[in-house]
C-alpha cells in the first residue's frame, strides 16, 4: 500500500496501536479518522488484508464530493470495513455515530455491525 500511495502522491499512515485500548481494535481505530481528517480532503480506512489490484487506477477516480462517506463494495455480499470519509461535518458525524454505538455494546460484529447500523440509519 505504501508503494501505491507514493505512486499517486497520497499520504500513507500505518497505525497499528489501538488508541482506545478499552475497546476492540476495530472500534478504537475509528479515532484515527479524527487525527487525519483535518489534514486531508478524504481519508480511507482499510483493513490490513486489503491491497490494490491495479496500481494505475487512482483512488481519486472513485471519489465524489457530493457524498460524505463512500463504502467499498466487495461484490460478494460480505461486509467489510474499508471506506472513505470526507473531511466534512457529515463525514465526521458518521464516524462519531459509529463510536457512540461502540460505547453501548461490548461487541456487535465490531466495526462492521456499527458501520451497517449507522449507514442504514442515514438512508
């Protein structure tokens, strides 16, 4: 991923520590959105097992500023937690809603369940 980001001029930040150790890593890592959103127009959160298949396809081609959150589609019906958040009040609010849901449960499929619940409530 580092090479892909360098090729396209994107910032790349590998975070492996849980900033909220009282929660599961998948919930705690949401805190990193607040660290990076002020510095970028969009932030992409990906799992460690996600890799670009086409190094020449720009992520910028996937973005649409008329949206605040763009969730990737795996084409197999399985949910994942890789998604873009735009640096906007609504994008930040989306992440805050996920964190709030995480506060109320010990686990709910961790970030996938919270992502689905917030996404469905926004539609």
